[in-house]
C-alpha cells in the first residue's frame, strides 16, 4: 500500500496571509539578489516587496489577486511590475507557474517546498495537491533508462468528484 500526501485547498479569490519564515525568506532574498546581480538587473524595493508578499501567502495565487493584495497594503507597485517580477521569480525557481486548464495562470512559491502534483476538479475547480513516491521512482527510472537528468516535472490530473455529497459540486 502506498501512502499519498494530500493537501486540499480551494483557490478562489484571496489567499490567506501567514507568518513569513525568516530563515526561508532570508535565503530567497539571497537567491533573488544573486539572480538580479547576475542578470545585471536593478534590485528595487518593489521587487523585494513582491517577493515578501508571495512568501507570506499560503497556496496558489494569480497576478490580479497578488496585485490587489499589495494595493490593499498600500504598496506602490504597478501591474506591469508585478508581471515582470513574477517572470523573474519563475526564471530563478523561487516561484512556480501553473496553467490549470483555465486562461488564468496560477503561481505558488517553490523554494523549500516538496515536489508535488495537482488534481483539479473540472466542475468546481478545486485544487488538490498530492505527493506520491511512485512518481519519483518513475522519474528515476526514466533518467536511468533514457540517460537524462530530469530537472523537474509537472503532473496535473483533471477529474470530477465522485462523492455523492460533495460540498463543492454545483447544484
């Protein structure tokens, strides 16, 4: 029997703020600073404010919700700065970008988090995160047999809930 790690969250609208982990944030600041210096890009307070806002949230978010959260906290950032900074954070692997079948891209922080995959309900769009060690075993086997080093993977399963009394099912 295989034990699956699952985290169920419904991602609609605003994310919950959570206390930022100082050690994690210090490390992501160092990585982002080094990345910006290496690319000869400016280290602006707005970019670091966006990084801090992302790492103080839990779960997935879209650009618009991040922008609104920052505006509600009186940050002086433009939508363009949010988009551009997210692109940089994705490039340096501090944030992951997902397309969950809708036109809207979803993001999540990625530093210090276990590799996980997603199950999306096609009825209510509930996102369920899960981790199955067999997927890592498959990845290791593919690397060995095909002589590649897998950098990362993405697995998204689309499904409909089979529970008769699913609280997320549309009436």
